[in-house]
């Protein structure tokens, strides 16, 4: 007699708890970036963006080639696991530091939605790898890498801080 597979209701608990925790963390980071940032730079006061910008750029410049390397090389090796964890941490630092990087007018832009997506996707991607759902893990990590490239391109657009620093526009 064939038995019908019963849907495991607890299968949603892991990703749902990750999503909820990430949403709460994102809200807290957004509020902290607003509360901790003074309106203007007083003499000698270092603003959050003065620290966040170099951290953000260095991590992004390391994550870009590292992510390409990870997507290109064989999966599941000890090297892949170690470098993958490093890449995930870099991506989290990039996403968190972006909360202190605003538009030239001081607000958030649509690129910050990619930061929220990153803060949600990294824990889900790690969960997928630990759950041995490698196909979903690969899709998530590819999507994150594409998001990193897209954010980098848009960050160099006119009237963006990086565009102004690099190209003067």
C-alpha cells in the first residue's frame, strides 16, 4: 500500500524565523543609523559615513572578485566553504554599512532595498546550504552576486557619492 507523503509544516519554521529576525534587525539598523548620525559635522566630529564609506568600498571591492571566484570554482570543497563564509560576512558588512551611506541630499535611495534584500538573503542562503538544498543555495548566492554588481553600477551613477568621488558628477 502506497503512503501519501505528509507535508512537513515545520519546514517553514527555519526560513520564516530567519526572515523575521532579519526584518527586526533591518529595522533596528535603520533606526540606529538615523539616531546616531548627527545632522552636521561639527569640528573634529567623525560622521558615521566617514567610517562606513571606506569599510563599504573595501568590502565591496573584495567581495566582487571573490564572489565571481566562488561561482566559477567547484562547489562543496573546504576552500569553497571557507571563502563562502568570508564572502557572506563581507556581504553582511556591505549591507549594514550602507545604512550610514545616504544620497547627497541625506536620504535613502532604491539601492538601499538591495541592502535589505541582502540582509534577508544571506541567512536564507546559509540555511539552504546547511539544509543541503544546494540548488536553492546556488540560486540565492547567484542572485546576491548579481545584486552586488547592479548596486555597484548604480552607485557610480551621477548624483551618487561614488559617482561624484570617481567621476566628479
